[in-house]
C-alpha cells in the first residue's frame, strides 16, 4: 500500500498576519501538486487569515500548539474546538522546542495526542534525540521510549491516521541535516516500534516525516528512502524553496 506523501511547513514564531498572507500568495503556484498533502502549520494569530488565503488550493492548515481543555480559565491558551472552528486540520505536538523551552513532558504530550484525536485534529507528533544522545549511541532507545510514552492509550486506527515526525534536535535550524541513511534508519525504527505496539497494518499506514534542515537541495534524496513519507520543514518553509521540496 502506497502512503501518500505529506510535506508540512512549521512556520514557528515567524510571519505577521500581513506577511503570512503574502507568503501564501508567493507559494500558491509553487505548491500546487495533487499527489502530495501540503500543510502550513502557522502561529495562532495567522490561522484565520491563512485559512482564508488557502481557500480553493490543495493546502491544509495546521496549528503549532493547543491546550488540552475545551474552554475556561486558561489565559493565553487556544483550544481544539477553536482550531477546528477556524478550519484547522492538523496540530504539531511534541516539537523539541516545546519540550525544551516550555517544559512539555511525554506525560503531557500524551494527553495532547489523546485530546487531538478526541477532538478531530490530526496530530503531527514529533520525536528526536539530542546530539549528546546521538554521540553516546543512545538515540534508538530514546526514540522508542518517546513514541511509546506519547502514544499510550492511542488506538491502531488513530495511529493509522496520524503523522509522526522524526526530528533530530542537532539537525533543527542548524543547517546540519541528517544523512538520508541516518534519517531512514530512525524512520524505520519508528515504524518497527509501531509494528511492535500495534501490528504491521498500522505500521505500514502511519506516515513518518523527517525534519531538520530539510531544504530544496537535500529533499529528493531524503524522500527517496522507503520509510520517509514526507518532511516537516522549518526555515525553508518560509521561502519559495518550499515549493521545490513539495515537488521533490
Ligand atoms: P528546520 O526546522 O527545517 O528549520 O531545521 C524543522 C523543524 O523544527 O520542524
């Protein structure tokens, strides 16, 4: 069974609403590929204008974050029902920047994954090791533990519909991409972990992205690997290069 490719931009804390609308217009003719799922994960304040700007295109909109309660006294937070009402389909969960700067633990991320599914959002669940873990050759065990903890209580059907992104922290925003073989090794390991936790059907269905300094120059080689079904793109998602990645 062929898995459909999914290329997602993670805009991070970039792009004012005005800049966001201009970027969508710039990218419009470049990302128009019916064979690929294209997603823009954008800052909360850009969601409404970007949903409007991508109308009539192949692009879906994702959020970079949300909170696990539906409503109430949680100043500054945004809920799943708010995202859905605004037209959001995907949400990034467990990005290393949220884990590191905002103290999000696997226990909390598991709650977010369960809440996303319960609400009807598709999680893009990120995992990845630090340079220190890579150098001590402890990365495989680490990734396995992250996946198991973050997916606790998630059903096989839910896993089949989700996206997992392997993002080695040492490759994010550093210009230091994992080699295609390094990325493939871990994406295969994630798929094997899913097969062990669930079954081979589920493992064959789940889409696994690579992320970390993916760009127009290295995308084709990374995407040629059997277990890499797409990319989660930071810096290069803010430029016309994103179109080249979609079409790689
Ligand atoms: P990068 O970011 O492409 O700028 O390395 C990827 C990410 O953090 O998702």
